[in-house]
C-alpha cells in the first residue's frame, strides 16, 4: 500500500497524524506513530462523507 500523511500534520516532526492509503473501493487509515498496530478500512464513499462532514463542521466553528 502507498501510505501518505496529511499535509496538516502537527508537531516538529509531523508525526502526530494519521496516514491513509487508497484502493479502488476502500480507504485504509492508520496511526502514523504506530503503523504496525493495525489499520481501519472503510468504503471510499463513507470516507468521502466523513471528510465532507469535517469540512462543514470546521466552517461552522471558525469565526
């Protein structure tokens, strides 16, 4: 799998984030600090809805 980190990673080393890997049907998610601990896999459509929900919420919360 080709894992990538968010461009919004925080911290000096950018290691306080999650990583994702994409396939045709699913998105795999793992902790960037402990990648060997396991992954969560969700359908692409569910992940897209999750991201859109975060975007909507962040627009509401920010002044």
